[in-house]
């Protein structure tokens, strides 16, 4: 187990270099992220970790603590719907509504390792500019953030997460990178379409 694993995203990797979201309060998501980044990381450093905004990519963080699994999904809207502004055309409005509806019906969207016996719990989807309440991005790029939690009977058995439902709902997703913080240690995982399953710690 390597507790010194660097979970920071290289700022040079991002196309925009900073977090997005128009300054909306995200206390719930921040709390979830803090949970994900358990293991003694400096909070200030965790805050700086941010994410790389790369079109076609999705970044996820998975935290396992006691019987609770938290999944934080950060996706450039381009990876999900192909545009990063408030929907204008009828087609864009349909795409935004369909995506948000799918993300808010989490059954089958993500499938944790069956051996872990997880049941979906609370979740929150922040559609950003896709929603009427979303502030316009200052730099022309915009993200969607979503957080899902599960309660698992055998959380120690969780070694994979199948994202097939998400990748079916968003065919523009080409790759997913993940960081995982669990009692067994911290891991990184990645997948490229047509693969849909993140695996770690095996
Ligand atoms: Zn962008």
C-alpha cells in the first residue's frame, strides 16, 4: 500500500487548468470529495487536485469507507452531450433532458462488483449549464458533476465498477480515469471504450 501516491492532477494536463461550475455552492459534493480523498491527504492539497477537463474523457473518484461507497463523477459536458453551453436548439434541449433524466435514474447506470452486494443510496447530479439554474462558464468550458453513494454488505470485496450504463447513455465518452481510496489502499484505474469496467486492487 502506497500512502504517498500522488492523486493530484497535473495542471498542464487540463485544457482549461481550473475547476468549473460558475461558483454554485457544492457543499454536498465537497463533502463527498473529502470522503473520497480519505487516507490523510492534506485538505488544501485535495482541494487543489481538481480535475483535467479533457473532451472525450470522464474522471471518477471512488471512496470506500466502512460500508459506504461514494462515487464522484466529473465530466466535461462535451463528453456527455457534445456542447458546453445552455441548450439552445430543440435537439440540444432533448439531449440535455435525456442525459439528466438518465443520470437521475441510477439503476443500471453503474454496477459495483456483485460480490460487494451494494445498494444504491443518495445521489446528486449537478447539470451546470444544462439546467436553468446553472451559471454560464467563464471560459467557454463546462462540466457536469454527479455523486452517487451505495451501502454495501461486503465493501471489502469491491474491486470493480461497471460503467456500461453511463457509457451507453453518453456515446461520446471515450475513456475514463479513476482514483480509488479504500481501506486496502489507494489505486488508479482507467478504461477505454469499448471496455466499460474499471478494475483495481486485484
Ligand atoms: Zn470543454
